[in-house]
């Protein structure tokens, strides 16, 4: 019994140290924004794409090459502020994937071909909204709502689930997650957003009621973050994986740590944009 406790403590400490390092990295790169954040997000995206491509077994072949080039091209468009070309790039990548599929037939299966484009969009395009949120008006403050709604929801959902959880949210996929915990996570994230918006209300010029609007943004982000968490788990379950990688000690890979943020970032970006233009 004592040995098991020691192992658990070591695991906890490893996970805690890794978490602290990630927070420090965010505290350095996110406020700087611009090229520093863009390059950081781009590298994280490429690692996430690589992890997914390992899942689909296309990390070192022509399909993977097309996806990697597409991701680099996409982030270069962001760097040169030519986002209007993004759709053309994605269409081009899709056509290239299909061309590889056709001319190499039957070397690749349909899941691998779709996986190449899916990985680019999932880990590349969606995560780029972290950078896009930082670059929008009031972005220095809005970007933290991505982390607040994602990690805040995780923490609140865990606490509420432990205390009151009875009804399983996804019994087959994630037996430990409960409906009560999910609701608690959304409400908890909303409260955190309310407090955050109230504290920084004087710095947010684009919101008429920062406290209320930050609460709304965080609640919407929290709902979608839970889908992101479960979606990443579903992919692992389908392929018999425990973790996507070992890059982050105690956490796994990039896709294990950023699974909910990948979903939350675009949601926060578009909801914040909508609220800025409507309310």
C-alpha cells in the first residue's frame, strides 16, 4: 500500500511540475502576442498534427507530408495577414490528399486520407484561433477566457462530479464524467468569467457589460470544451491508445493537454466577435 501511494505522489508531482511549466509558457507568450505567440501556436499545432498522424499511421509518408506543408502554409498566411487565402489553401490541401489517394491506390485507406485533412483542420486551424483571439480588439484580456473556460470548467466539473455526480454523461466513453459535473463545470466557468470580467471591466473597451459578456463567453466555451475533451478520448479509444504522446510528463502529448482548448479557442473567438458587434 505504501509503495502505491509513493508512485501516485510521484505521478502527481510530475503532473504538477509540467502544469506549472505550461502556465509559465502561456504567461510569457500570450501577453507578447504577435510573432512570438504565432510561432508558439504554430509549433504546438505541428506537434499535435504529428500525434494525430501517428494515430492514422501517415506521419512519415506522402499524405503526412501534404498535411505538414498545408499547416506551415496556413500559419505563413496568418503571419503575412492574408487570412482571406485560407479557404483556397485548405481546398488545395484537400485536392492534394485526394490526388495522393488516387495515384497511389490502393496504398492508403480512406481513413488515412480523411485523417490527413482532419489532422490539419483539427490541430492546426482550430488551435490557431488562440492566436486570432489574442490579435482581436481587447484580445489581451479576451484570450485568457479560452484558458479560463477550459481549465476552469475541468476543475469545477471534477469537484461537482465528485460531490454530486450520479448520472453518467458518456457511460461508454468516459464513465467517470457525470451530467451533474458537466453542468457544474459550465456554471463554474460562468462564475469565473463574471469575476474576471468585473476585475478587468475598465480595460475592455469593446464590451458594454464586460462582466456579463465574459460570463456568457465562458459558459459557451465550457460547454464546447467538454465535447472537445470527449472527442479526443473517443479517437484514442477507437485506436486503442492511452495517450497521444509523452511530450508533456504526467499529461501525455499535446493532444492530451490541449484537447479542450482546441475546441474552446474558436468558440471563444467567434462568440467574442459576435458580442462585440451586437451588444
